């Protein structure tokens, strides 16, 4: 996969594909603005495969910036704002306070049922589900659970719903959503977001419910277990009492 290639190959391939699409669109007779928008959209979609937010920006903005430097495009002044608008759609500004897009490794949660068992039909929430990697890992760990996902970015929510048709994915703010009806809430956030997650879990999760955080510890809660997840990312498991 593109995301597994050594850097900067993912960026170079994404830029090359965007340029190829741009040239092909121009040859079909599309206007330069429309061709730029569609090729930039392709680059932005590919940017979600970058492992860090900085690399995602490099992938997403690489094509339009190179087109600008190349010159020769008869675009109105506002035409160059299209790539930024596309980035804002996939990465809304408020989402950058949390985790813009941290994919969960495929086998990261396989050992979770051994320390956090759930009854069939238990309700599980992936808070900030992105493209659905966490939901897929949760389904692998809990095949009989009722899975739910919340994602603020509507393009990511749309893509996640298509990748995970067996679950319920809604667009929403994970901090405004009600967690009280879930038996387990899964997070892969940033360290800066964890105090807010702890406060919300304490306020809303019912006694006996589980809070699971990939990689980042919920300081202030006593973990039931710390599992060694995939790619060296620990899985912190907490139970509300």
C-alpha cells in the first residue's frame, strides 16, 4: 500500500497521480479550474494515507503548489483557494485540536477481549473513527458487538461508512456525543486530548463500562491492563467504577 512505502515515495506518487489526472482532464476539454479542483481532490484523498499531519499536508498541497510554480495556468485568483478548501473539508479546523487522522493498525486490538470481555450485542463506540481502521480492528476483536463510529469530517465519515457497511457511522462531535449508552469506548487521540476524554468518561460512562486508548495513557485513571499492540503501540484498558 501507498502508506507503507518509505518517505517521500508516498508524496511523489500522489503528486504524480494528481498531475496525470490533471493532464488527462485537460485533454477531455475540461476547464483549468475544474481540472485543478478534481486533481487536487485526488491529492487530498491520498493525503489521508500520510502517517503524520505534516506529511498529510505535504501530500495534499504538493500538486497545487507545483502547478502554481510551474505557471502557465489561466486561473482566476480564487482558483488557487480550491485546494485549501478541499483540505479544510477533510480536515476541519476544530478536528486539529484532537487527532486529524491516526489509523489504527489492523491487529492492534486482537488481545483486547482477554482483558475487556463483552457480551454479544454490547455497544462499542469508536470516537473519531476516521476512515474506519479502528472499527475494522474492533470488529476483528469483537465480531458479535454492535459497533458505532463518530467522525466530524463529512468526507471521512462518508468514506468510512462505505468501508464499514456493517456498522453505524454518523457525523458528529465526539465531545458533544453521549457516551452513556456504550459498553466500551475506543480512542486513538493525542496526549493533549486525553484529559478531556477522561473527564467525559468519568461523567458519562456507566459503571463497568470500558475505556480503551491506543498508545496514549489516560493519566488519572488506573489501567486494568496495558497490552502490547501492533507496531509497538500500547493499548491502555480502563474500567469505570
